[in-house]
């Protein structure tokens, strides 16, 4: 290979690397007013907690809500921290309960070159998310940084402006205890679903700790968007 060819190849590699880097977006969440409460509700299909590589054991929750403080002291932020609440859940055709306890999900505004925004699961000391079916098994999910993430889309206009977050998170690890845990194969969880994120004026006291929200008082809806 000639020196000219090597130089040209290295130049193409540098251009490709720069293109990939530019494709990663350092974005932010923007709020019309501060302080604001951010809440979320299911959009489209039910939330699915798929256990194992094939997802053959799946927890389906027909009701999912998120709550937290979106903006305190600034109208922009690079992350929002929300507490999920799952209800109307079933697992292997049995009723199931998902307890988030003192855990929260941190959504990042920045995305990688594929458009994935990472999330983190944060938990207070010695706390974890619990997925339980008394006759089957109990799974515990601790603090961690899973792979893949969330795709954001802005919807609406004016004070009705909101964000839709389409979630595909993989690599969530867990521990398990219970009489029929041998039915639960694999060692990782895949979380899918979609949520509308709304902002409201916070007329109460801003939260000191996002994992244990308190003191918020929901007021009028306010615009929130991702850019």
C-alpha cells in the first residue's frame, strides 16, 4: 500500500470518527417555569419487563406512572429523576406486584449517535426495586446503569408541549428468591414501553431528595420539551 493510500485511509477514518462524535447530541430538557413537577403516564402499549434473553417470562403492567421534580432553580437540566409506579401487573398469568421502594430512574437528555439516551437506576442505601409473585418468585433490582435507553419526541404546542419517551433498556441485572425461581431463566431484564412526560407548576416545596419525593403541590400545566 502506498504512502498516499495510507494517508487517504487515515483521513477517511478521522472524518468517520468526527461524524460519529457529532451525531452524539448533548441536549437538555427545557421547562417553561421553575420549580416544576414532571409526571409521566403510559403511552401506547403496556410496560413490559422481559426476563431472560428470549423474554419468555414477562411481567406486563397495564398502568405505569412516573413522578418527580423536573426543574429547580433553572429552566434547563441535563437529567430528570423520576420515581416509577407500576400497577395492574401480571406474571406467568399470576397477579404480580412491582414495588419501587426508595429507587428512582434518572433520564439523561444527551443521546449517543444512535439516538439512545441512557438511564440510570438509583436506589437509597439497602433499597431495591422488587418484582413479586408470591407463588412464583421475587426479583430484586439494585442501583445500576443498564444499556441502550430512551428515544425522545416532542409533542403538542404551547403549555400543552410534552415529551414522549420510548423506552428500550437492556442489561438490567437482578437477584431472585422464591419457591419457583427455577422457572425464571436468564440473568438480565429488558424493559420496554412508552411514556408521555408532562410538566406542572410546583406550588409546594421543592424536593430535597429525588428518590423520596415530598412537599410537591401540582399547579397548572407548563410546557416541557427536549432539544
